[in-house]
């Protein structure tokens, strides 16, 4: 794939090939720290929105493959002077071999791809998609539970504005899963995402109360209520604490379930849960490094 814009560009087989490479790279990194595969290659990383994991893991992935990174953020670039997205990606394409882009507008990565002569990787386009997060999320489920098939997967929180769940359900649709969507009514999964699932023959159930499904879930995928997407902050205040995972809630869950979260979290998972072996969210970040290494090799045409 030249550009990585949506998770659904990958079919199930391509996804599993990516995961095999990620797994192999993980073994090599654990043994040697780095792999000399992308020496001489340069990745430009352009973030118009804040990021810790996506930005740092892409940079670390590039460097662990022997490549180098040019980092630029919206607030210190000529975007401040009014430069367009089109001109910005044209510029970065003159300097690097690929561009990783995070931007607040849905569809911005697709727009950027039209003007870029190097591959664009969508690192989050507003409430649209976050495909590389979805890849690492499915990788996490497979690493933690061995398979995706047969699982009951509960997506919890801000399903309206959370781009990670929009990308993730497109991939979960490749497997035999039971899907639960738990959110306040005002933060339900967007209609277009649900329509896409229904037309693919994928069933899901919607709830507002986590207690109805916590005991049956193999995966609880928690999301942050996305404050930055609210125009009415009083509405944010009303829904921000709708769900809290704490040890009491964990006591109602299966002993073999896992709790995931794309992070950052605010108050939706209490720190006491971090010490529960079922808390997979920090392992999930680490898996992201290997998945992004595999993705960089793929996009730059280097087999491993
Ligand atoms: N998961 C994720 O996208 O985190 P960052 O916003 O820190 O990149």
C-alpha cells in the first residue's frame, strides 16, 4: 500500500502478514535493540494535534530500523503563517521518504495523499480514523488472548468521537466476534459506521450500562471522552465520568479478560487497575512499536 489512510485498506490476510513481520521484528529488537533495514531513509512526522504515543512510537520505530526522523509540529511550523495542508505535504515530500500526519480534520490524510509524492500515513484525522492504532489493537488482542475469533469485545466510552474505535471495528468485522458498544446515548457509534457493519453482516448490541456486559466480555476496550471535540463544555462535564473502570468493576469481569485503552486516559481507568494482570494497556503501547516498525518497512518497500 502506498498510503495508509484507513484500516480497511488491509484485508485479513494482509493484516496477519503485517503481524508476522511485527512479531519477527519484536524478537530481533528484544535480542539486538535495532534492525538495520531502513538505513538512509528519512521519515517526516507532522503533527497538527498533540500526541505522545503515535508520534514517539513512529519515531522510535524508524530509528530502531536504522532510519532517521524529521519532526515538525503545527505550532512551530509555517502552518502558523497560514500555509495550507497541500503545500505543507508537498514541502515534506521534498525532504523525506514518507510523511506521518496527524490533523484535526476528518479526511485530511486523504486530502494530503493527493498532494504528496511520498507515502502518507494517517496518524489520526480528527474524529475520522486512526488506522495504525487499530492494527496495534488487533495485534494486542491476538498476543494477549491468542485469537480474535470467538471473543466478546466491548467498546466503551466516547464511541462518537473516538477515532480509534472507528478504525478498530472495521478490522474486527473480519472475525467472528460478538460486539458490544457501551456509551452514553449522546456518544453512540456514528450511524455511518453502524451502517457499514450492518451491510457487512456484522451484528452488534448497544448499551448504556457496562454492568450488563462486563461479565461476558473477553476484551473491554476503554476510550477517553474526547473533550477537544465538544463545542458545549457543559455537555462534556455531564458525560465525562459516565464510566470508570476500578477494582470493583474488575471483580465482575472474567479472570482471562483484558482491558485495553489507546491512551491517554484521564479518569476512565483508575490507577489501582494498573496492577491487575488483565490491564493490557501498557503492553498495548509497546506492541505498537513493533507494528509500526513492520508498517514502515512495508510502506518503504523493504521485505523482512
Ligand atoms: N493512542 C494515541 O493515539 O495516543 P497519542 O494521542 O498519545 O498519540
